[in-house]
């Protein structure tokens, strides 16, 4: 008999948080708003209830969280090293095994969208007005 521990609600929230971070912080650095909108329409990294069934155990949810965190770390490094290629591909494969669509290669993240950070409708506001 094998006992499995189900993923927690907090883990599911963390996965959503990391996906939102990818869309709001990482993608705007490399892609235009039109491209990000297109990826959103393609359901890149979108989750449904069915996805949470795929990574419904504690171990599987941690694998997805770790893969997302690793991809974010690699993409935010901006200092490409050859050993990152294999690590990137391995973590993309893990996400795809759990049904998360991430159709990118590391080569697509070589240059910022305009050679500099840009303002994006997908990016977080740098300040907020409190009323």
C-alpha cells in the first residue's frame, strides 16, 4: 500500500503566482505586448482543474513549482551560459509532462524585445495610487 499526500491549496496558488510572474515580469522583457497576447490566446502556461489533477500529489506540485522557478531564474539571469541550455530543456519537458504548454526554446530569450526594458500592459505597475 502506498500513501500519497495531495497537493495543498497553497501549492496551487504558488503555481498560479509563478505563472503570473512569468507573464507580468519575464515575458514583457523579451516579447512585445502583441506577442504576449498571442501566447495568452495559445494558452501558454494556462492551468485548469484538469492540470491540478495531473500534479495532484505533493511531489508532483513541487516538481511543477521547481521547474517554473528554475525557468524564471535562468531567464532573469540575462547571462547565458551553455549549461543552462540542458537545464532549460529539462524543466520545459517536466512542465509538458504535466500538461502545461510552454513552446519556447532558450534561443527565443536571447535578446530583450527592444534591447531595453519596456513598458507593457502585462507588466506590473511600478507604483500605485492609494486613495
